[in-house]
C-alpha cells in the first residue's frame, strides 16, 4: 500500500437498479485485492444506457462509470504500473465503476494516459476507442494501423458508420481512416462538419438521405463493412448499404439481446450481421494511446461537468444527440 494518507470515506454516485434512481452519497473507500490497483479518480464518464445493462440479480446497488482516468495509489508488486502513474481504463462491468473519488482497476484494463492530453480528455477514450478497435480489426477482420504505417490491404475497402458523431462513432471514423479505409458516416445536420473534422470522406445527413437511398442512387457506393452505433431504422438501412458478402456489426442491441434480423428485401448476397459487446483490453488501448500521441487520433468531448453536477451530466447523456462523450471531473 502507498504511503499516501487516505480518507476513511469518499463521495460516490450510487445506482439502485430496481428503482432506477441515483444518489450522491458518502461511502467507504474500496479495498483492492492483492492483484488489483487503487486509483484516485481524476475523471470518469457516463455511458448511454449503462443504468439498464444486465447484471446479476443480487447486484441491486452499484456505482456507474466504466471509463476512468486517474493516478495509481497502490499496485501489486508484479504489476507494470506503479504508484504515481497516470492511467486510464475501461473497467469490467459489473464491477463497481468509477463514479467515485477512488476506484479499483486491474492490470489488463490499464494503459498510460497519452502524454499530450489531459485526464479529462483521456477519460472520454477507453470504451469508445476499444469498441471501435474491436469492431474494425477484430470482429470486422480488417488490418489495424500503426503509427506511421497504413495497411495496404485496406486501400480498396469501404466502411459505413451510423451515429458517426457519438463517442464510438468518432473513434470508428478516426481508426478506419488511420487504417486506410474510405469512411462514410451518418449524423444529423448540425454535426456534419464535426464528423468531417475527424476524417470522414463522406457524411450523410440522415434528415435528408439515409444509406438505403444513398446506395440506391449509385450501386458503386456500397461498402464492405457497416458499423451501426444507433440500432432501429439505422441498422435496418445499414444492411442495404453492403456489398455482396459484406458484414454489418451493431453495438446497439435489442432489449432481449437477440441477433439482428436481416431485412427480407434490398440486401446483397451472403451479407451477414451480428451484435457484439466489447471486452476491456488495455493492450488495444495502448495502441490507441500511440495514435493519439502521434496526432492521428484525438478525444471527442461533448461537455465536462463537476461531480456535484452529476444530474445535469446524466440528463445530457440521456437526452441523446451527444457529440463525443460527457465527462465528469473530480480532481482539478
């Protein structure tokens, strides 16, 4: 344990799953196991829909916030991360999250914060970047980029991302562009320039035209991979934008988590589709760190709130149409 003097209690946002209520209260500090790290939280994020994520029945009260940035106070002797390191992570759900002044993180979740951004900016990255990485380069089977190197085999590939102005969407755009793909995004009219600024080659204003109408006007516009961040009608249209043998991946599951249903008409031959849920991965986050430090990628912050303003922050998240991520700052 570090020699830092710790308080006996801390502020935390506690979520009651059955009543779907949140409260800011005082709780005891968490105690890390011999294989865990104690982290002083500098910033964390709320994620859309996280209050409804499926969890064990006995876990009625928990702490939200799976994205975190902060300073390690104590670490296992064998860990490559040491006290004083400034790190960020997407922590594993349903462990207690980071909406508290101190939290617990595990080595496989961690990466050092990019040297050219703040902790607040870093907190916006982990889940969005790791989800985008896994969609493109794990589930999607495309070749991943490295700093200063673009995979040649991606040169002819095209990708569509729905909800391109959101937290995951902005990272899909950036990583796909870094990997040498032609990137098409969808968003509302107010966010078109925002999505273009992250590297999209084309942006569809969904209030004017969707992917279905866009490819109907020119079949050569069809894409190899579609990544849906919205669900519903957006997912339905994404199916129709794919070339024969294409793949649609969605991170917006149905309430029952069943696999997406292929439309009966307008879909190419041998087109496949599935939902997937990301898995925390510090190694992938480290790769994103290098891309951020190289200036290839950057964080996308919608807004920053103090802990005492958590209700306003949650309202912002639940209101939809968030550009990037909503971050809560605990430490100045």
